[in-house]
C-alpha cells in the first residue's frame, strides 16, 4: 500500500511545522489563507547594509516586512515562534551568483553574521482578489505562479543590480481595473500592477514559458497582468555574485503570523 499523502497545513504554525519536519517541500500558494507570506533573502552582514538600501530604493519588488538581527534566525515581529533556517519548504543556496543547492533546511549553513530579510509576497493580495470574485488561475490549477525576467533595470546599490522580475495573472479587460483597485490596497506586498498586456514591452518573449514557476493559459479574450515580484532579489544575486547567500526557492515562501488585512493600506 502507498503511504497516505501529508495533510495540507492550514495555519501559519502548521505550515512552518510541516516545513520543519520535512513534510511540506512544495510551493505555498493557497496555504494558511488569510496570512501574509514572505520572500526570504539571507546575507552576511558585510553585504546586508547595501541590500537593505537596495530594498528601500526598489520598494515595488522588495517591500520589507522585517530584517532580523545578525545571527538571530527568529523574525520577532512577524512570526516570533519561527525559525528562518527551517520554516521554508525549500531554500536556494547561492555561491558567487550561482544556485548550488536547494535544501529543505539551512541549519548546517547558519553563521553568526547572517541577516534575514523578509520581503512581502503577492500571495497575500491573491486572497483579496479571490474574495472580490477574481480568479487566481495558478491557484485554481494547483500550480506555482508564473514569473518572468524583464528588461527593466532596478536601481543599483553597491553590488546589487539587475533586472526586475514580475509575476503574471491573466484577467479579462473588464476585470483588470478591479484587479488594480484591489491590489493597490497592499503596497507592502507589491501593490498595484506595473504593466498590463503587451509582454514584449517588458522584454518577455514568450508568455507560455516563464523563467520561474509554472505557465498558465491566457485566453484570447484576456490580458496578462504583471506585478513586481519578490523573486527579483534572486536575479539580482546572480549579477551581484556575492560569495554566499540563501533565499527561498521560487514559490516556496515563509508563512508569517501577520494577517493579510493588517497589510492593507488603510489598516490601523
């Protein structure tokens, strides 16, 4: 008999525990509905200052939710019981701009000089889109969001420079305005789209072949809608070629204790 599949975790703590135990190693879209997810970048203190400034100068792709203290793996503000070394489904380890491994924890790689950056994720506003009756196609299909490199350059800081990465969700022309209105209420998780239609103007050659994540169909009566994406730092790390860094694997996010509605622009 085959083993029963692991149950789908429902709460932030459930997701983090499943990651910690090695029972969840896939993408996190749709998990712990109502709670904010975050992109993760871990860097040595030698590079943390420049990267912090890079995020502040590029807030669309890199909206900061928290920066941890050197050597401290707990994001005390957004998930005080969590550990960024174990609580992501899958990580990427970078050496001199190349991804060299995708482990399910980074305990053996942890050092006292490492700083964690938790960056807002568009999975947060997807719940708001669905509440408004707008389909999120990759969630309906049970796949990861499609993500694309663009020809748009981020504002460089120190060694950190490179191209903006975007995520894409298709909508009919009638629904585009509403999608803009909904997501603009979440500036801490990428906010409103940066582009609608005509992907070639972003330097995207083939909408059916994303650089990260999974393709979704775009109907003849639909427009591809593009949002700045928190995978941008991974493209930037390729060009920065810092000796060592850790990120989440695309789509494998850190799930926080922060409720989505706490990140709305009119939230107290």
